[in-house]
């Protein structure tokens, strides 16, 4: 088992009598399904349906004070609190950034228990493992209690990339991507049966009309995958852009309809002059070029 503190992750706490209903009216996930035993993945969207910030929502047990803890990008935690307070109006809820107090640790390749923090299974994909919210000075103690080897965050990044799971800020730009493009609909990040939330009409329309042409998918190269931000080309036409990478594996946001055209025309995909091969993630259910 391995564990790594993720320095890019922050924690926002939302507590109060109206905390659940307040968050449920904003996020893409169904807060009525969040319990101390079950976290959920979701996002706050613009009215036009683009992702402002994505997060994992965990609930603390009542005996530990209760409340909801949002595992989010640390750089966006202050902006998330500001946005939540903008929407709060008369809701009885308190929102605060705890990123200076709490960190997020990922644990994978095994399961364990620890009393040092709030532990929950990553709701996006079971293979991602567990998350632990805890004071950073307790990371070593928690890893030891879990029976995990404490490794660098780069090891977790390689694990995430190998599974084909996107990371905001590297694989897509916040404020410029729809949930379907970042595979949130595939990774339990959008509940299509819940009530209204900001941006719902656009997301629902994309789901029912099947208009999501771009997807973030895994790619591989013979040697090293290209750096993030390199255009993916099929001949002289751009079909996407690369994202995060580790070794010869990486992620890229691709226009799948253009990838299909390239395959029909016999044009290989390249990025920065490096030949790459995209693949459909094992967990994905969306249409893939060449499938029937």
C-alpha cells in the first residue's frame, strides 16, 4: 500500500443547519446521498455549464462535529469560499477555507484504517483508492497506522494518469470546460436525477442530445509522452491538446469525431512530433472511434 500527501489539494468546510440543502442547490452531485460512509464527486458550474471548481464532498460523523468537507484544488479554495458566500444569501451555513490547517492524503494499492483524519473512498473510481483529510503534521503517523509506504505525490500522479482520470488545471482549464468533456459524467460527478443546480440545463442538454464531442482520454507514446499544452495533430489538422503525463503515459483532450476522421483517412496522431496512441479508459461508456 502507498500513501502520498497531495500538496495541490485544499479543504473547504461548510457547516450549518442549511449546509446540505445549500450545497445541493449548487453542485452537480446529489448531497442527499452524501453520508459519513459515502463521499461524492461534483462541481460548481457557471450558469453556462462550465466548471468553476470540482471537488469531492465528504461528511464528518456527528460525533466529530459533523459538517461537509470539500476536497478541492488548493489554489481555488479561497475563490470557492467567496463563490459559496455569494450564493449563500439567507442560508444558515458557514463556509471557510481550512487549507492552512488540513491537508489531503491519497492512499492506494490497498485499504486500511486510521483514526488520524476523515477517511473516505475516492468516489470517482475505486481503483484510485482512499483519501484522508488530516492535519499535515500527522501524515507520517497516519501512513504508519494504515500500513502504507509514504511516497512522493508524483507516484500518485502516475497512478491517476495510468487510470485515465483527469486533473483540473492540467488536463482542462477551469472556466473553459464542460463536465462531459472532463468525463465527470463517467466518474459519478453528475447526478442527472437530482433537482436544479447552477448550469443544470446545459449539462442535461449535452447528456440527452449526446453533443459532447471532446473527451479527456489516456494516450501513450513509445518513449516519453509530450508535455501538457501541446497540440495533437492529425496531418495538418488539430484534433486536441495534451494534458498531464508520467513516463510514456499521459492524458489529452481530443475531439473524438476528428480522431475518427483521422483513422478513416489513415492519418496518425502526433503531439510535438511524437506519435501518440489514444485509448478508451476501461471505465468509460462513451462512444469510441471504430466501435459499433
